[in-house]
C-alpha cells in the first residue's frame, strides 16, 4: 500500500508506505492514498456513461474524457468485473458502489502488481493477511469476491456511509479517503448496470454457427435437473446473466467459487487456445476457450482440472444428465470419448460456457443442450 505523491488524478506514484490493519481476520491496505480532499468531486454522470459505453460497447474511445478515469481502457473493464461479481453475489447497488469507491482509492481501479509490503491488486489485499495467494489476489474476480465477503460481515453496512463501509473492511490509514470517490463510483455503477443487463438497446452478439441461445424445442425440454431446465428464462442475451439467477447457496463452497469466477468472464470474447488467465485484457491469448474457462473457474476454487475437453471428460466422476448439480461439467459435440465442447451447470437449469470464435462467454439453458449432451462429470 503506497501513499501517492504524483500527478495522476486522485492518485500518487511513490512515497511513504502505510500499513493497513486487519479486520474480521483479514487485512487490506491503501495503494493510492489521498493527496487532496477534492479528488473526483463534480462528476459528470453523462460523461462517465459515454466513457463506459465507449470502452465496453465499442464506441469511439477517444471521444470523451472523465476526471479520475485517466486510463479508462484498463479501469472500466476492472470496474465492470467488480460490479459483475457483486451482481453474481447478490450484492445490492449500494454495496457495488462501496466496492468501486474502495478500488478507486486503493489502486485507481488498476490491477497493481505492487504495493506496501505484499499488497496487491485492485483492493491492495495482502496474502500475509489471509486474502489469498498473490496469484488469487491478482485475479479481479477473486479480489472482488473477498472484498464483498468482508463487507457482508460488517454488521449493518447498508446503513453506513460509503466511506464508513469501505473503511470497516479495509482499515485504511486514511479513513476518510474513500468519500471523495463516491460520486464517480456511483456514476460508474449506474453506467455499467444496464450494460450488464444488456439493456438500453444493446443487442446480443451474433452467433455465426447458429448456436445463439433461444427457447428450446419441445422435444429438448423437460426436467433435466432438480432445479429445472432453464426454459423459464426464455432467450438470454449473449454475455448477460438473468436477474432472477442466484448462485445456489446449497452448492459446496468450491463450486460456488468456481461458478462466481466463470460468471466474471461473461461477455468476454472467445479465443481458441486461449488460457483464460486475463479474459478482460488486450492479449487475445489471455481470453477463454471452452475448456480453459472450466479450468480457470475451478483453479480459482483450488481444484485442479486438466486442460482440454478430451481430458476433462475423464476428470472427476460420471453423473447422470437427469441428476445434474451446480458445478457439473457437461460435454457436447464430437463423441462421448472425445468431446469437443464443455460447459458448466450453474443451477436453475443454466449453463455457462465459451461457445466458439466470434461469440462471447455466455449463459445457455440445460434444455437447449439436453439432446446433445454426451457426458457429464462431477469434479467436486
């Protein structure tokens, strides 16, 4: 965690280091402590919305500038990941604003590989204080998850101010520093929310090979799993998560983590052979293909999967398609012995998967896959 002294808006570059105190058995720190108290005041919400749309929805990236978003190509995708993780964890908008304000203060919404002592990432969390390994903390979904878990442990956080709630989790050496970021965090949350829901005129991505998510034919519907087959959700836009979906509370913790991590990749472009280690980044090979999405999701949960569909179909144990549970891997295309595609059941009759070149990580229904499923494996 570093105190800043540079010229970046609301941030500093180098200077005296601060030690954060632990809370709830976990400690975090301040990577970019306040150099002034005015910071990002006077936010133009319309300009923020244009900047967000420019980065996330393919607009003219040079058409608008927002104070506090001096590196929007990096900052806005990180903000989206923080917010999407909150949505997946059923954190209300207020909590998402708290998380965004915290990351703006701690790292300037940058996934920093440095900080005071061993502080890292968007929230400057420390491996030595129980936030996870260095690799985990540098995963924005893991970092966001841990922040929200800490927030939920703060009694009555919903009634606290943004800065009080953030401070209760972070225990920063600058307890009032978060306040100045509330306007920008609020504007970001409001701008990103409709894009996560694929509202406001955003249309689903095309599906060149005809695998867009549509309502299944009658012969493919039917109770494939204990919690339905997903038909009630109708057509699910590419990259969107239905509002009614909740990560199953009854699923094992590792499965919940794997699902949450996979959902954090929604909307990112498919890349054949991609490692899924930086799906929101600029390098195409850091994006996900179907099997690396599964491998990355379970890696975040501390479970090792092999790399390809050909080997993942041998991981874990075989289960019946009529008795699926959240976290099960479902294989289609090719043959049962050598399948060519895989997705993960996430409960409520839904599947998350990375379809093919030209598409994005998305949600589909068990019903639409039922007649094509070649094998199912349970790895937890």
